[in-house]
């Protein structure tokens, strides 16, 4: 009775008590959720007790089910408390995970900041960070290197500390307005280093905004442009100034001249150009060398710079020529005084390197607006007047005249015509025969160029050869003469005539060409002419500029098998001691010595001396300009080998040379009348040709 009462009363009471103490969690779920050992043991004991009671009573099935139900479900309040406990425990776990993630992110950002700091410190451009008022907050190493200010010197200071003073207030006002409105400014600024040096700087400034859109900081990137500026200045200097004398060059002179003409036109004033050409300056380079000549030019340039007014321009046009631009004058007589002062300045004795030098100059003067009102024309007129002054003998000045302009225009037309003549093959070769004095045989010809111009007709060499030499056209013209003379001589040989030598003159300008030896080899190879039948004639003056090089080139020609001659011997500057070093075969006596040998003892003595030297050096002698029987007889008795001149034939076209070749020899009897010689020229005809 008591036992059954315990089962009916006590067991439900225990179950109810348990239902108020534990949550709606089964024992198995509690194990899986990881509850503590005490809690698990407590639940286990309850389960054992319930099971024992169930098996001890007659209501075992009901008790067992009720026990599992009691263990599995609890009232709502207990369930909430345990759920809150679980949530709290889960939140702590999630918080710990979140904190670990945040720590990892912070470590990554710290690493990134370290990299950024290193890059910031080692940038080649200077970087500066300021607040809104321009107070410096941070700088990098490049900023220190460029400005010289250390971090301790500059941080906390305003950027105004770097101002150079070259920019006015409007410059900075405009810069700040653009920064505040656009948030960006870039441009060139002249700033000042810590040592006071002012330098050019390319600057880019960027505004940094906060979340509200207000400017918080400015970041400036600064580049030192000193090297670039210096390079630009060097380029500009080289473009506008002469490197040697540091005087303005032609480009800058022309620009200043154009500006001076505009000012003179406005104020009714005169502008003058004085073109200064030094006399015989080439001899300085020849005797002292190029470096010595450059030193002399620098000293003379300084004399001119010091002796002229500050508002005048002294320019070096090239070589040994200078131009003075004189402005703000109202009387043409002033230009005469300026020219006399220049001659006086240059005429002072110059002591340099143990040498005592004396200089003179020729000056050409042209005046705006009297002569012309164009800058380029003024320059041309001044140069023309200078050349005219040189013709007067040097150490003088000459004003430009219209007559000079006419001469200059003819020279210009001649130069243009020469260029056209080369392109259109208007040149032809004439040949003057050379005879053996003792056998009378025609042994050679001298090739002489003639110009058959459609505009000017037949132009004599003395009219165009100097121009060709001056302009450099003599080089291509000389190469054409060389090729044509070789080709013609080969055609004569192929036609069956006995081989003769063809002599070709090589001008001093042509001799300086680096391709001269190559041109000779090309002519022989292309025409097939044997080298022994080509004679090259050079004048004594050719040896003056570079005797060593001249001898070297003559040696190369001689090794090719060419015949070499010195033309116009006796009129140049070579000495007899130098003559023995020249690898030549023959000398040509100039016609100026031949003209009077029959009547003038001095001319006869000079010719005999030349012949004696030639015999001693085993050289052949050719006499030029033989025009009389008396001259021919003198030369024959004196031992001259060859002769050429109007006594035998003037220069003639190649077809007339063929006729002379067919005659073979002239009559060797000196008393034979002149009209029986192959040329068939009377003395009247000879005189006519000479005039």
C-alpha cells in the first residue's frame, strides 16, 4: 500500500520538480553540445532513478514514458534561460573569431603602411604634405636633398619659406584660386634652397578632401628642373651664339637687325651694318695651327666687344668675319667713325705665345634706309661692300653702292648658272697640245674646260673658275673634267693614234676633297685608261695649307703610276729645299716668265735657274705660253723639254686635236715660217687670240 502510494504521489512530484529545473534538451543532445561533466552526471542519475522506479512498479511502461518525457521537455522559462546561455557562449566564440580577423587585417594594413612609408621616403621627386593653410606636416628624403631643409627645419613652417621672390602676388593668388576650385594645380615655380640658391621647379599640388567634402590637406610633388633648364639654355646658346667667341651668330644678328629696323622706322633713325673681314688671317692658322688661330679670334672678338657701345651688337658670321649692328644713329658720318675705330682696335699689336701679330681688316658698310629696308638684303650688301674693300688692298672700309650690287648680282647669276650647267652638261673640254722641243712630236695635251651657256654664250674660265672655287662647285666640276679627259684620251688610243699624256689641273679646293684619290682611281677604272697617260697638275699654293698631306696624296698617285706636275712654277711660295721632297715628275714654267725671255735678262735668268734645278732633280720642264719663234729658240737652247702655246695652237676641241695628231710633228727648223707649222696661226691671229 505504501509502495503504490509512493509511486502514485512521489513519482509525479519528482517529475514535476525535474520539469521545473531542466530545459527542453535530451541527454543525447546535451552530450553533443558539449555540456560539463557534472551536468551530464546529474542527468544520468535522474535517468537511472526513473528507470529503476519504472521497473519496480507495476506501471513500468507508463513510468518509463513519463520519465523520458520529463527528461526531454521542460517549461518555457527554463528553456529560455539555457538558450540565452548558449547564445552568450556562441557570441563569445564569434567575438573571439572576429577579433582575430581584425588583428590580421590590422597587421596587413600595418605592413602596407610600412611599404608606403618606404616608397614615400625614397621617391626621386620631393613630396610635401601640408594643412589647408600651407603649414608643412611631412616631407620625404628627396625634399631634403632638393631644398636643403631638414625635417626639423621645415616641419611646422609655412611653404612661404621657399619663395624666391621671382613671382608676384597675382601668381600665387591665381594658384590658390585654382587649387580651391579645382583641387589641382601644376606649373613651373622658381623656389629658393636653404643656401639661398634660386632654382626652377616643376610643381604639382593636389587637394585631399574629408568625408564631408572639405579640403583637409594638400600634397605637393616637386621636381628639380635645374639640369633640364641648363640643357635648354645650352641648346638655346648654341642656336643663337658662336661657341668659340660667345658672340651672337647670324641667326640672332638677323633677328636683332629686323627688330632694329622696326624701331628705326618708328623713330626716323639710321641702322648700319659693318661687315668686318680680317686680312690674311689664313696665314695665322697655317703658321700657328687651328688652336692658335682660335685663341687669336677670341682676343680680337673681345677687343671689338669692349670697344663698341652697349646697345650695339657684335656678331661672328663665321671664320674670320664679324658684323657690327649699329643702331640709334641719325648721321651717316657716324658709321665712318665707327669703321675707323674698328680698324684702330684690330690694328693694335697682339702678343700671344711668343708671337707678335699685326692685323688689319676690310669693312663693308650698308645703311638702312638709304640702301635697302630688308634685313637679308642689308646683310648681302654689307658683305658685298667688304669684298670690294678687299679688292682695294686691305685695311680700309667701303660703303655699299649700286654698282657693287650690279656686280654682286652678276656673281649670283653666274653661281646659279654654274649649278644649272653641271646639271645640264653645258661644259665642254678643249685641249691645248704640247710638243717635244727636240723631236717636234705631239706628246701631250692639257685639258681646259669651257662653258657654253645658253644664257651667256661662251664663258671664259677666268669668269667662272674663281666662282666655282669659291662656292665649292669646283669639286664636282673637277671630277667631271677628270672623267671626260680620261675617256677622251682612251678614245684616241682606241682609234689607233699613238698614246699621249692628257694633263688635268687639280684646283686647291678640289685637292682638299677627301674623295680626290678615289675619284682618280674611279676615272681610270671606268675609262680603262692606263695611269701613265694621265698627268695631274697642282699649283705651288696647294702645299701651303698642309704640306704633309699634299706629299702623302702625291705619293699615292705616283704609286698608281700617274704622271705629276707642279703648275705655274715660280709664282708660288715653295722653296727649292722643299721641292726635292715633292714626288713629282715635271715643272711647268708660268707664261709670265716666258713672255720676256728673249728681251729681258732677269726673266731669262729665272727660266735658266728653273731649268738648272730641274736638271739637278731629273725633272721634265714644260714651258707655257710660247708665242714666238724667239721664245722657242731660247727654250730649245736652254734645254727645255716641252712647250705649249699659241705659237703652235690655242686650246681647241677634240676633233681639231685629231687633225694635229695626223700632222704628227711640227717642222723642227726654227727658221721655217710660222704659217708652215701644224697650227697654221699667223702672229696677227695669235695676238688676236691673246686679246
